[in-house]
C-alpha cells in the first residue's frame, strides 16, 4: 500500500437535495481551513529547513500538517470533490470514524537534497495533469477551465473532477442513486491530487504514481503498493 493513503466510502442512502446546500453548511469549516492552511504553509517551510539540516521532518509539525490535509479531505468529500456523504465533517485534526480519511506514514529519514526540488521542479508534471483533472494543485493558481466561452472571448475549462462530482449529484437528484462508476472515478482523481499534495509538502520522498487508483479504498495489489524513489540529480 502507498505510504500516503486516502479513503472514502460512499455513505448511502444520500439525500437527493442536500448537496445543493452543503457549500453553505460547510462555511464554518471553510473559515477554519483558511487559517489552518496558512499555518500549514508556514509549518511546511519550517519543516523544510529542518529536513535540509537534519534529514528529519519534526514529528509535531508532521502530525499537524497531516491533520490539516485530513480535515481538508473530509470537507471536500462532503462537498465539492464527491458529495458522497451527508454526515457533517468533524472539527478535528485527528483520525475519526468519518467515512473519509487520510493518513501518511511518518518517514524516519528524508533526503536533504530532494527537499529543494521536489515541491516545484519534480512535481511540475503532476501539476500540469492535475490542472485538468482537479483544477490545478488543490484548485490553486494552476486551475484552468472547460468549454465555456465568456463575453470577453476567454475560454475556461471546468476541472474534470468538478464535472464528475456535479454529474453524480444531478443523477442523485433525479434518481436517488449515486452512480458508482462516477464515485470511483472521482476517488481516483482525489487520491492522485492528495498524494501529490503530501509529496509537495515534503512528507515523503516516494514519487507519486501517474495513476488513477479508483475506488473507495487504497489498492492492495503489488502494483498499487510499489514505491518509487526519485534519485538526486
């Protein structure tokens, strides 16, 4: 199994209409996550210097940052990235029994040299792919748009993940059932981008696979379990 694990279980039965209001219901989480994500950035910078000089990611900073990503994933699973549960996300960094979870195996040692290049240079191919699949790295500045031309003539592209989640929600609205194929596909995209997030946040040295590991659980086959370490230039 990959050292970065992301799981999500389709929590049926689901309300046909609640997904229309989840953005509103999740506003308290969004406000807290703004502060947590800012703290995450500064903790990552501090951890980067620690890795550069000691080869170790300070355990307290590591656990905090994993908790922040875990919190982001729960809220995303509840809202825009899946709409796959009606259970309100907990206000917690720690692991709980929520149907969506995220975790990273703590590394005993990390490469001092890779810390200088993996978060930008080595991760660029992933950023380019995720710009289309997920709207850029976590929907950030690399986000691009889809087949929609505005009055100013600019063409924007909706990320594939946003379209998949939207079509699943519409199907739920009209049929009362969440298409399992769309859920598995959305999980594959989410799993890809959260692995890259953990890599870019310096948590592991194994290079993320260019692969959609679909489904609610992490793959358990030898192929899905392969770790790839990127050597120093």
